[in-house]
């Protein structure tokens, strides 16, 4: 008669503490917005459609995932470089 089967004891390897023993030099980079709570932006249906159309046009130019949030954040940088006078003029003309 054969003896009962036994599983070998699991032995976990020791954790490496130095960076030189890593398989890759790639380190995970957290996104800047992950710690912030989301901001609610009210838009009319026409503005939502306009934003989505712009996202689709930009997405066609790149492999990067573009969202409405990405578009709005990019708009902040464009507005900053344009200056407050041009932003105010755009607000008066469109909103």
C-alpha cells in the first residue's frame, strides 16, 4: 500500500531591500489627481456635446486616453497662458 500524499512545505523567499535587485527600473508613478476629490462641473447639454466632440477630435490625434476631464484641465493651462483679459472676453461672448 502507498503512503498518503503530502504537500511540500511552502517557503517564501526573503524580500529584497536594495533597488539593484529589482527586475526593472520602472517605478510606479501616482497620478497627481488621485488624492483629490472630484469637482462637479455643471454644463448644458450643448456644452456636454461640444466637449465630447472635442475629446473625440483630440483622441483621433493620439494614443493617450483623453477624457472631458483631461480636456478641461488642459483648458486651464491654455487660459493661464492666454491671460485673464482673453478669458473674460471668451466668457462674455460664449457664456
